[in-house]
């Protein structure tokens, strides 16, 4: 019985040491209000839609990565076909640009009204009957800006579709191919119009492709503004870029592209040349809207 009594006493000591600690007088609030259920949210938790949200969306990042691969593949394919059918030396002229030219050209495309209004200031400059390269002449058309703008448009379209949870490889591929096909159709229509109007000039297919590809700059600005500021911002940017591009096309076609001498001749021919210039300019806002309105919701 003594053993049993000692065992009981030993067990009671263990029970005394194992007793739970008394509850704290105050709750631990070191984790902040955000960790407490029903607590106040951290400052800035309800911030509106921003650029960080655009770039942080996983779906948008996947869409941009896929769009980049499509653009790179298309660029390689175009270069491969051009080497087969086009003289590389002639093509180099349209890519002879530098940083200063690109910056000034982009400014001219967005703000063409600041350019001098005299016809001489819109003409392509020549040296010994050879046109100066784009890096030496702001009025010379180039293919560098249209090419880079097309790739940027595909990436931006992929990001916009990813943000709207509508991204798929088929949709992005259709968007890129549609934008390219419309430019090709526009160039073919201009070539036919020049033939019917019997315009004598040095205007080549590359010149027309360059002028038609400048619309991608306006498309990028319109979509980007729409993503940041909604549909109202999209329509404001669309109106501005469309009117600026129309003015740029009219001034360039009447001087740099068609040449001032081509506007002479019989009255019917002058009318055809005028209709061709105005038609090419009026087509720009229509195609810009058609290729961008579905990317802004």
C-alpha cells in the first residue's frame, strides 16, 4: 500500500507540471489587422485596375509569350521568302534607320501637324538622282517601324486577350494573320489604283507596304490606351491616331510617294489621282477600328 501511495504522489507531481499556462492578458496583434478575420484591410488593398495588374496576370504573361513565339516565327518565314524573291540590297534601303530617325518618325506619325506645310518639306530628298536613306531623310519611308510595330501589336493583342480570359493560340494566330492579310490587300488595291490612274512615279511595292504598315503604330496606341483607360480612352486615341495617319498619308502620297509632277495632266487623270489619295487615307481609320475594337472591353 505504501508503494501504491508513493506512486500516486509521484503521478500527482507530473500532473502539476503538465498543467496548461494561464491565458495571456492581451491578444497578439503583431500579425497586423489583415491576418484577423473581420479586421480592416491593409491600405491600398482596393486599388483600381493598374499596369501592375496587367503585367502580373499569369494568363496575360502566357499570352504574351505565345504571341512572341508567333511573331518570331512569322518574321523568320518572311525573311526566308524575301531572300528567295527580293534583292537584299534593295531591301536594305528600307531598313537603313537609326535611333534618331525612329524617334522623329514616330513623333511625325502621331503629330504630323507640326511638320512644315510646304510641299518641299514632305518630299523625299535625292542625292545624285538616288534617294537618301531613311536615317538621312525623315520623309523617306521605311520598313523597320512597320515590322516592329506589327510584332508589338501581336504581343499586345495576346496580352489583351489573356487579361480578358479569352486567349487561345487559335484566336491569337487569327488576329495576327488577319492584320497581315489586310495590309497585303491594301497594297494590292493601291497597286491596281496606280495602274488605273496611270501614275508615273518611282513608287514601288515596298513604298506602299511601308506606308500601309504605319497604321500599326496607331493600332498599338489605341489598344494600349483602351487597356489603361477603358473604352472612352480607346475611342479618343482611335480618333486622334486615325486623323493623324490620314493627314500623313495625304501629304506623303501627294509629294513623297506620287510626286508633285504626277498631279498634272488631264483633268480625269487628276481626279483619279485625287480619289486614290483620299481613298487610301479614308481606309486607315476603318481598318484600325476593325483590327482593334475586339481587344478592348
